[in-house]
C-alpha cells in the first residue's frame, strides 16, 4: 500500500536567530561577489587558453569533442542535483525544526536556566542542552514529515517508536540515551561532579502519546511535543544547587568554545 503524502510538521517558519540576517548577507556575498566571479573567471581563462592552444597548433575547431564533454557533464550534473535535492530538503527541515525547538526553550531562560545549542560530540551533534535547577536535559529534535491529512501521532510501545504507524529507520531512543550518557561523562570528567542528565526527544508538529509510559519512565526518558517541554521542566523538583549549575554551564561552554 502506498504511503500517504507527507508535509512539514512546522506550521510557521521559526523566528530568526541571533545574527541570522548577517549570516544571510554573508552567504549572499560569498556566492554573488566571490564564488560566481571566481568560477566565471576560471571558465573564461580556460576557454581563452584552449583558443590560444588551438591557434598555436593551428588545429581546426572540434565541436564534437566539446559537445561530448558538455553532454556528459550535463548528465552528471542532473544526476547529482536530483540525488542531492531530497537530502538538501531534509537538512533544511531539520534545521528549521531545531530553530523552532530552540525558540520554545527560550522560555526556560526566564527561570535562570542556561540553554546551549548544536554541541559537537564524538561523531555526532547534540541539538540542545538545558542546564536548569531541575537537572540537565539533553534534547534531541526529530522533525519528521507528517501526514498531509488527519492526526499525526507518535507512539512508544516500550520497545520502539512509531510515527503514524511506521517505524523509523533509525532508533532515536538509543541515540538520545547515548547522548545523555556522553554529556554525563563529559561533565563528570571536567567538573568531578555527577550531574543528573535526562534524555528528551521532541517531535515538532506531532501529537505524542507516550510521554509518561512505564518504559519511558524506566529509561528516564521524555518523549514530547516541544511546546510541552518548558512546563515539564518547570514541574520537576529542584535537584541542583546554583553553584553547581554555574559550574556545569561554565565547563560546557568552555567545551563548546574549544571544540572545532
């Protein structure tokens, strides 16, 4: 049976982040004022060089040869673009989802919590980390396309996650647990203290039915719509002293700044 059509789970574009307009200007400048002139200049120099070579050797034009290379490269370009387009769209959707979740997390700053984004780990990236009095939360964002019609449900049966009845190719539960363990070890090594680190998986635009299952509780795991995350954090009891929070935030920020 054919799968139903899918749409982005994000209703609105995320608000721009800090420096985003400058980044857009920087990208436009690189492409329009540097990359395009550079590629054009190289092409014209190469074309002029071929013409000088033909003049020097007194050889006749060879349209068949140049046409062969032009057609071959055009075929290669079409195949490459078609293969890259879906990947590009998936990256764009994931980026927008992380931005949207980051904006929900701005609410927790009002209580004095620290929020970090896009932390480079050992062969992976942690989307978001919240350092709060209630503990440290590692937030993994899954921006999955949802059905164009009807409700979009995420369910967790204690063994696997299903999105609209389908099992995803990769297991986000093990990913979230591994990231939480990595951050717990990182802070233990750098501060000498054991911090409570909780893994969280959020699904923008989806209705999550498994936030409080027994298996999720056993794993110490939250599965949520990101809109609910600030209130879930606020409802938890305080576990960390202010000085310990400052220590964890300092060492995490130092790690981020010194990791290429």
